[in-house]
C-alpha cells in the first residue's frame, strides 16, 4: 500500500523546544523494552527476521544512547517527550517522593513535568494510538490526550479486558485483537501490543502510534538464544504487516541488558543497605532502588543504579563506596544531575552505579530471588546505555558526528527520513 499523503502542505508542530513535521504517512514508534544491541542482529543471522534484515541493510541503522538510569519509566518518557529526565521529571520506576517522604511508584501522571508529544499532535488533527504492555506506564504515556473512539486511545495489554471508552478511549479490546488477556510474565504480553497495533492500524489508521513492550524475555534470554530469536521473529512478522500498510516505523529501546551473575550462576550483588548499616548503624541511611516496580519476579528488584539518602551530619561515604569492588561511579546529586541529565530535586544525597556484571541491592534479607529461574540479566547502569535506533526508511541526509539518543525516535521518523 502506498503511503498516505497526510501532510502535503508540510505543516509542523513545536513541542518541548523541538520541531516535528506532521506525519506524511502513519508513523509508528516502537520501544522494545530491554533490547540490547545484538538481539536483532542474531535473529537476522539465524534467518528468523527477514523484515529486520531488510531494515538493517536498506533502511536506517543507528546506535543510540538511552538515558541513565537505564530503566523503563525514565526512557519511555524521554522517547515520548523528546527530552531527558531533567525536563520531564521521571527519573526512575520508583523513588522517594520529597513532598510526602514516602517511597512510591513513579507512575502517577502528576510526576510528569512537561507534556508528551501526543496532545500536540492531537491538537494538530492527528489520530493517536498508545499501547503499552504493563499498565504502570499507561497513565504517564496517555496524559493530556482527549481519549475518544477512533481518534485517540491509550491502553495496556495487562488490563486490556478493563479498557473503557471513558478511561482508555476504546473498549472491547480483546475482541478487536482476537487474543485473551496475557500473563504479565510472558512473551505474550508484548505480542499483544503488536497485535493490537496492527488491528488499530487496520481499523482506525492513526497517524501517530506508540507501542511499548516488556523485557520479560530479555531478562531471561541472551541475544541469539532460541527463545530470544523466537521473540524477535514474532516481532518481525508484525512489523512487516505495519510496513505493508504504509507505515514509517522507528524502533528503539528503553535500555540494554547484561548478565549480572557470577561463576556459580547466582546474582552478583552488592547489598548497599547492609554496607551502610555496618558503617553508620542500622537504617541510618536509606537506599532506594529505582528499578523497583510491581513486577520483580524476573529481576528481583536488582539493577545497576541506586539512590542513597544519608542522615544529617554523616561523613562523606564516597571514598568508602568507591573502594568496594564492582562500583563504577559514586556521584553527588549535583554531579549525577549534570552527568545524567536528571532532576536534582528527585535524587538522594549519593547516586551509585555498579559495573557491567554487578547489581545493587538493599539488604540480602529484603530481596526475594526465588523467581529467578535463570541466571540474572538486568540493567540500570551506564553499561546498558547503548540501544538500537532503526527505521524502515533511509535518512535523507546522514547526520555525521551526531550523538544519537533513543529520544530522537520521533525526530528520526518525522523529520529525517525520506
């Protein structure tokens, strides 16, 4: 099918200090959760992903940096705002709310400080569809949209059976997609996202579509393994269907993924709360793990980025932490805010990043690792910052020397490809 002439006049919108052309054909941005570079390439080499193979050689194939902490919420919100967390305010999946003093999930739309791109595109007359695997992101991604059947919808695979016109701009999702509600710990949760995207494109033909998956598979299976190749082969088929309907498709990831276990196959963990309890006394310091969300079975809430709140008058702990094997960086909140483009008012006194194959925990007694049926793979640090940024169309003019970010996805799909 030939691309639609949706924007023959060449209109554009301005959002968050960046300009975007209105789509000239349906534009689909896909965030593949945890897609470490190599997953796509290994599936192509195995002959399992012909659409990806064509894109890598004939489209646009770039390597980009995600934002750090390399977790789901900060990066999805960067992709859909076009800005780093310093601007949009979402700096983890979980944080210590300075207003309440409580540890809370960072999925309430009130924590988002700027508008996503979607309301501006809607005001310009575009139909919008947002589909995410886990419901934790749905409220943030859909904030500001006027949800109306055929014009704008925002829903999750996880709660597809509960979608309503009032809350999501769509109902009867499972009947439309032809699939039941998937298990939250399964590849089917992500497949539902793609299947829904294809059905919505067939029925409503949204000009802007955002699809966001879960990293259940990537937490358990390395690039090139049979299960990983099966997952990318599944995705390949849905991407081919969207392309056949005339879509421009940009695919990136919220973060990469690395093995985080020792020679014994057990998670290689630095338990920070236990360290601070030994140095300062029990529970004098407070360690927050921003990877934490309601779905910790596949990672045990163990990631490579932690935030530490110290008691008043505590001695500087930087030197002690840096002396611990497996610690890559210890930064003050000011240093971390500057280096990683984070909101300083939502950080603790110290930010700790572990090395490539280490993870950070609170206390050994607080982590339930019984759900880790395979050796741990996780993320959060600088070592998981490299992600793919690909498009099924070729860039009109290559941008030499540019540092690509995953939040350049809409810029690439709308402004830079022919």
